């Protein structure tokens, strides 16, 4: 979905920032929402794995 929203010259971070402003979305509202340590570790591992996959495709 982010790729579809991306404009020429924009980074994915730029896209997220722009969309958050447009939707009046405040990420701070969700800070600390997940308190389950095991779930957080799993999400962190998955995130790391996804980042590694994205680097290998470039």
C-alpha cells in the first residue's frame, strides 16, 4: 500500500509522515499499547527478518 502512495523522490518515511498528517493520525496514541513481552520479542524478530529480506532484494 505504501508503494502505491509513494511519490517521485519520496522515501517511505516521507510517505508515512505525509499520510499521518493527512489522516490526523498520532502515533503517540499507540505507544505502549502492546505490553506482552513475548509478543514484542516476536514482532521485533519479524521486523528484523523483514528488513533483512528487503536489503537482499535491492
